C-alpha cells in the first residue's frame, strides 16, 4: 500500500466583507485577501449608492441643482449646496451680500460640527463594546448632534437637508433670539466632547487599537489626493478655508488643525480639535454678523432664472471630509453642460487599500472608519 | 487655470484663446513627471467632457506648498486611448476608472481598468451626450 503524504500550504484566503455590514458606514464591499489573520490585500468595490447625480444635474437647471447636491454628502448638506452655488456664482459673476456670506460660514461650520460628532460616535461604536458598552458613546454624541439639528430645524424648517443656500445668498434669515440658542448648543457640544474625551483617551484598548494603525505618509496622501482631516493628520497643513478662502472665511480667526503621526489616532485627534475650532468660528460669525440683505436681488425662484455665460470653472470648498470641488462647464443656457463633482470621500477612500496591508481583520473596520467616507459622496 | 510657462514651451502645449492649455496626448506622461518634479504632488482630479465631435480629458494637479495649480486638457477622438497617469499619481487610479466607466475612454497602461461605479455587465457609458435618458436600460436592477 502506497503511502500518501498530506501537504498543507496556507494559501491565501479571500473573505468578502460587505456591502451590508454594520460597521462599514454605508455600502462598501471589500474583498480581503488573507494569510491567516493578516491582510495581504484588499480589493475595494464601490458604486452601490451610485445615483448618477452628475448626469441628473445636466438635465436640471442651476437653481434645481443646488438642493440636489445636498443629497450627496448627507452629513454635510450645506457644503454641497455651497459648492454648487459658488460655482454658478463665480461663472455668472453674482455678488453675495456680506450678511449671507457670514450665514453661510455659520451654517457650514455647524454642519462640520454635526458631521464630526457623527463620525466620532460611529467610530467609537466601531471599536466595539470595549469602550464602556457599545453604543453609549454613540448615543451621547448623537444627543449633542441633535442640539445642532434642532438649530437647523428652527432656522430653516428642516433638520437634515436644510436647503439653505441659494444662488446669490441664503434662503432664510436667523429667527429672533437665535444667537442665545446657538451658544447653548455649542456649550452642549463642548461639554459632551470633553466628557467623551475623558472617557476615551488614555483607555488602553482605544490607544492600542488606534496608535500606529493605518499609517498614511504625507507623500502617499498627496499622491492619492486625500484631503481634509485625513491629509492634515499626516502633517500637511492644507485647508481650503485658508488656502482659497471663500465667503467670509478670510475674516475669521482659526487655526488649521494638524497632527503628524498619520495614524488612526491622529485622524481622531484632528477631528476632535476641529470641532472646537468650528465652534469658535460659529461664535465669531455670530458676533460679527453684519446687517443687510441675505440674498441677491431679485430673489431667484424660477428654475430658468439663472443663466451662466459660456465657460468653465472649478470651485472648491472645505467640507467635513476635505476638498469638495465642482468643475462646471456651461454652454450659456440655464443648465450645466457638464458637472463634475470632485468628492473628498472618493479620493480619501482610495487610501484604504494601502492602509490595511499587514494589519489584522478587525483593524479594517477601524481604518475604514477613520477615513470617514460617506457613501453618498463616494458613489454620487 | 493654467500650466507653468516653461512646461508649456517644453512639451509643445497649445494654449487656446481662453488661456486653456491643450497637451498632446503622447507627451502627457512626460509632462506629469515634470510636474511632479516641480512639486505638483497633490492629485485633485481627472475627468472628461463629451463635446459630441470629440472628448476632452480635464486634469487638475496642485502644488500644496505654493498653491499653484496645473490645469490642462487632452483632446481625443472617440475610440482613442490615452496614457495613464496612475503609475505616477496613485489617485489617478480610481479617477481614470471612473472616466472609463462613465465615458468609455481607455487608459493605456492602467493596472486595473474595470468599471467602478456601475455593475460590470452594464452596457454603455452614461455621461456621454448620446446616452438615452428616456428609456430603461436592460441591466437595470
């Protein structure tokens, strides 16, 4: 009887992760190439939320495109409205009154706070129960975010998609007694974030799972086109609000928050500090708010009312995730000929492939979370 | 929205009357290499615009130290291929896949040119101007 030898080679194994997965922040599918527990490679699949916004925009007028854009990045709708409105204003040379500029700054910073609060909450949820019981932190931070949503509800009538920005200004002025409520909400946010920091930072589980995990070098970050907190956590002090100021940002006093480590912990730190910077900007905008009209006259209501001359323009704003750009080509009509959205999540998410190599499976969730992709924004 | 002056001369770039530089497509990788050496390391985006008779590829690369921007275009006919920049700029990888997916432009030398946003069996390229908007498309799910 012939002897048989059994040979085991530990081949690579492929594990599918997503698209439906509670911790992948939406619909992201990654095929993990594993050797044991170690990740050799990750093959990302995106597009599950592709709605063809760019094509849709070609068939709607400029006025209609502004609220449509808000549906892309649903955690920072105002930034998306803003980039579209700005692109049209720059092309059609429409001046925005000063009061509207301040209100725009205030609105986008409030949404930056809200978005970072959601991020911190979901990120800590991703870490699992190790940080004092699953969803505790998540609910704390969502409660704080709710105070900002309440502000929006009172200001614009809508919690989520405020439809605040319109071409030439903003649609709603502040209600009476609003500044007191803003200050209260900001105080709630600051208190909550400080409380969460106390609970989280220094926690050995948190530190071990974030320090040195998913290190992104500044060279690679730039080559990929990462922007926002992801880029700044790698030590590159690039912020659209400082580099190419728009609206009233040149009159605001704030710092570009950076960190040098480039790991998950650094990205956490940058976002947490940005919440405080954003709160500071909101207060300045409230204090310096000039009197005057909030929109260009006459107010734009009819869909065909705005026409942009033939030409093309690229405009960028700093969304909560980074450089959000709109490249707009106009043929002189009331519709865009072509609209390209340069979404920060799309570029940032590309880094995932480079970051997970050599880490364990459980780190994928943390690293993906740290990039803060919003899949409406990635897939457009 | 332009290119550094010395590169315009060195790479045979044609500048049209609106000041937009058009790069000959066979000089594109050399130009990108020269840009990268000059400090243009931040890849912003590449996209395409369909003008019916021809297509234009639009590139934007930025120098984050000086905040200079290199904005240039490549004009191609339908069916022409373009050299890839994804070997120089990591970020071009997904952006070029997106252009391939939505416009049907093939990038020569791209390591992984597949559809990215649409399903693999999708027919047609939706952002082209001749893509019908008023009929259902068969692989629709």
